[in-house]
């Protein structure tokens, strides 16, 4: 069964700290993996997209990693800011299998 | 210019009514989608259309009827609204149906509340 699971479900961190969000998937065949950020009251916005041949990709303070062998991806946020508070969603494959999301809250 | 725009943003209505949500994209994309986001924030695909043709129709009650007059528009009509239909509905589009560089572009969402 094609599934995408994310952890933790929610996370609270202090402003300026780093954090890592996890995504495990069983989607097959695997073609690509995307991380989206969804601010409250808004639609998700793409952060990164990675194909099976890429194992790391950065977008500013966001760095995504991919291990296609273990079917795991992580999203690392460096020097968090209050504006990073959002839900982060992992989406896998051409048929867009959505993860359950991680709700991140950054507090002053 | 908003890439994917949907209206209305908020909709409050009584059970049993019929309502529509409209979506338009100006990206020149071939594929459009409707997603439902429940209270747990999980996004679930409802429909996808490619060049006005229905591709995906998940297990959605037939009270939900999508209509695509052209590839830039995908409207969602809901008959006989029920309490469980309360959710945020997101329209999205992508350049094509499949492909490694395919990225979904979402609208801002339409929050439907059924009383």
C-alpha cells in the first residue's frame, strides 16, 4: 500500500534553533519527493522537489535529504524564525501521495 | 496575479443546500485537482482533471460533481450538503498529469461550514 508517514506530528521550538522533520514512505515506484509548507489559512507552497538520484537539496534555510534505499526523507530547518511556524507536508510520487504533515510552532 | 484562485474563500450554509466553489488557474497548466483538508489537516485528493477530462475520482459521494468547462477552470458543485462536508477545499493545478518536475500549485482554499 502506498503510504507516506511523517513525524513528529507536532513540534515546538525556540526561535533560532534548528529542527528536523521526518518523512517515511512506501510509495512504489518512486519518482520524486516534495516538501510543502502550509501557512495557517493558506494553501501549501512547494519548498523542494527531489528525484531518486538526488540525496540533498537546499532552499535557503531549508535543506531536504533523501535516502531512496531506506525510503526516508528529512527536512532540516536552520536558525528557525517565527515565520517558519506552519505545517510541513511531504508528498511522494507522480500521483502525489500526501503525508500526514508536521505542525511546527516557533516561539520567541 | 494569483496563479490559482478559488472563490468563495468562506462559505457558511445550511444542511441540505447546494453550493459551488469555483477555481481558475492562469498558469497554462493541463491538470487541475480538488483536495479536501479535514480538521486533522490531512489533504485528500477528490478529483483530478487533465485537459478537461476526468482522470481521478476518489471515493467521493456523488453529491460532489466537478465541472471543467475548459482546462483553466475546475468548479466543484456539492448537492444536499451534510455536516461532514465541512472542511477546507483546495484547488490545485500542475503542468501535466505526470512527470518528475511536476509541482502542485495550490489555491488559498475555500472553508466550507455546514450548519
